[in-house]
C-alpha cells in the first residue's frame, strides 16, 4: 500500500501510518461504544476523535468470544474487514485505555 493508501485510511479513523507500516499495515482501530441494543444486536462505535462512526451488526458478537453485550462508553478494538465489498467490524476485543 503506498502513501495514498495511508491517507485514505486516515479518513476511516485509522490515523497516519509510517512508510514502513504501509508495507505491513497493522490496523487495529480503537473506538468507544456509542450505543448498543442487545435485542437487535446492533449499535454504533465512535472513533477516538469522534469523527467516524462504525455500525455494529449482529454478526459482530458472533465473531467475538469475548463479549455477550456492549455497554455505552466501553472501549473496544476491532478488525475492520471487507465482506462482500462492504467494510465490517469483526473480532471485537477489550480496548486499550
């Protein structure tokens, strides 16, 4: 991934990456739970800068053995993966403070 790719990632809330990390990107976004509905298993995460909101779908909880539900204000890290041409959150983990 060239420098253009790193700038594109900034818009997704991933922040600036060094030239070395562009060759081997380690993308582990961190966000805070804005809202979560345990009945529909949907919600929203918000990036640290508050500029990017990530939708949470029901499959997120299936991809993570760590959580049964999410609480507003809870910090999480996750993988942002491409599934059928759409970016999705998967593999939620406890966030770093």
